[in-house]
């Protein structure tokens, strides 16, 4: 079994989850508390990857990262290479695909926090930032962990979108799902079975952790 695909998948999942916490929390907070009339449009756009075919999303990301796009040209001028078919491009594609799986549970958790606690913190003179870290965040810690876990699972198991963006560069962009396809096409069935079994084991561990978090949050 190629351990490069294994470590690449873990690195991708960890990085995507970390970025989605930084990006997803402010977006989820805005969705939960904003009274903007057209907020539902933003929610629909964020949730689009859930219903959009993964290959379609991957194609759009590939076009956006290509050498003829403003982003692609800027990245090439800065680094000397394109974003498409690189690990960085893979990260961007995975973030876009996994964004709703982070934002939606985060937003639901923000909405579940008792507004009276937030109001009491403000009454006692705490700033919004202090209230967020001392009141809001502790009351949504299980949902935060759940969102991180879900993003990890999506990044590890996604095939369609990353298949288009990755270019199947062996050792650089082939995650475990993509590596299974490569091994299968090369008639290396036992190796493909080994990688698939490892991926299934990781999925099982993720589901067990998910159930434990749900039970802990319900207590």
C-alpha cells in the first residue's frame, strides 16, 4: 500500500478542517444572528455543494484555478506554477465542497445558545469578543467538534470533486479514494482492497466518534 496517499489524505483532512473552523465560524455566526432580508440567498449558495454534482463543482473549481483565470494567473505570478493539479488546489476544492458541512452545524449551534446568557454577559460589561470566548463558544463546543469531525470525514472520503481538481498526480494529489481508482485501473486488486479497508476503518472510527459526540451533546 502506498503510504503517500494515506499521509496526504490525513494532511488534507486536518488542514481543511482547521481552515473551515476559521472561515466557517464567522459565516455561521452571521447566518445565525443576521436579520438581513436576503440572507436565505447566502445560505442557499453556501449549501449548494450538498446538492450540486461533485464533478460539476470540481469542474467549476478547476476553471477558477486554471492559468487563464485571475486567481490562477496571480498564483502563477507569485509562485511560478499554477494552482490546478496541485495540493493547494486540492485544499481549495475540498474547502468549497466541505463548507456547508461546517457552516450548517455551527449555525445551528449558535442559534441554540441561550440569548439570555449573551445578554447577561453584555449587561455585566463584557465585550462581544469576550462574550464569544467565555459564553458562546463553551456552550457550542460539542457542535464545534462535531463540525470538525464531519469536515474531516468529507475531506477524507470525497472523490468526485477532488478527482477533477487533482489531476491524479501520484504522490502529490492522489488521496486515498483516488488511489483506490488508480490501483483498480492497474488491476492491483489486493492493494486496492487494502487501501479501501483502511479508508473504511477510518470511516468507522469517525462514525463512532460522531455518535459519542451526539450523546455527549444531548446530556
